């Protein structure tokens, strides 16, 4: 992927029927862009034989 490519988080949210106010969606999109920028190089560094985690389940007690 080129460096200028990025996901349009607002369109993704709307396409999934999420009713998020524009101001909140802007803040969320900025955070998601920053996270993706940090994780994308890490993903590229994974060896091909590494199995992806296809599901992640956080228990409520893990969030407290």
C-alpha cells in the first residue's frame, strides 16, 4: 500500500449503520488513523508463517 492510502473511517462507520455525531466521528477517525499508522509497520515485519489472531475477546473484568 502506498503511504498516501488510508481508510475512510467515516464512510466505514456510516456503511455499517453507526449513528455517530460528526464531531465524535472526526475524533474517532483521527485516533484510528494514528493507530493504523503505528501498527502497519509492525504487521509488515511479521513473518509469513505467523498465524493471525482472527478473533479477540476482552472480558469485562479485563477492562476495569
